[in-house]
C-alpha cells in the first residue's frame, strides 16, 4: 500500500474529500429546500436553497483549486478530480461518481484506491531514511 509524502498532503487530502462530499450534498439539499418551500408555500425557503447552491459552487471551486495538487503517489493523476482518462477496470463508484467514492473512503476508511491506476494508498505519511 502506498503512502503520502507529507502531513500537509494528508491534511489537504482530508479537506478536499470533505469539500467533495459537501459539494455532492449541496444539490439534493437545495432540491429538498425548494420542495419544502413549495409544500409550505413559504418563499423564504427558496432563498435558503439559493444559498445552498451558492455554497455548493464555492465548494466546487475550492475543490478544483485544492485537488489539482493532490496526486496519486503511483500514477500522479489527481485522484479527486474528474479527468477524462480511462479508469481502472475495478474502480468503484458511489452514486455514479468515482470522486465521491474516493472522498468517502479517505474520510471513513483511512485509505483510498486510485480510480485511474487501481492502487491502494493509506492515509499515512511514508517514513524516510529507513529501509
Ligand atoms: Zn493512481
């Protein structure tokens, strides 16, 4: 299992994973607020839904900025970005998204499998100078 080069990279992977999950949660949350606003007939909920959509867009931009540098230690492709390269044949998805699957496994399992090369990486820093 591969490991990450530094604690800063590890932290960035966790923050970017959180951003991916928040980004994916914002769309159903906004739809929920709109639906609730329609049922209740209160227009205040639409403003909240608009705020949630805006927050989702901010999370998307922050994730684009952050995850570009977070590369798989083996194939060097950003694992939390949707590149148009072909995926590994056994790459798993969550609700049809490879990114979401990688993000949830980083946060909840402490490791991830790169969707492009299929190699597992532990959320640990590699030790230097020891063989
Ligand atoms: Zn890889």
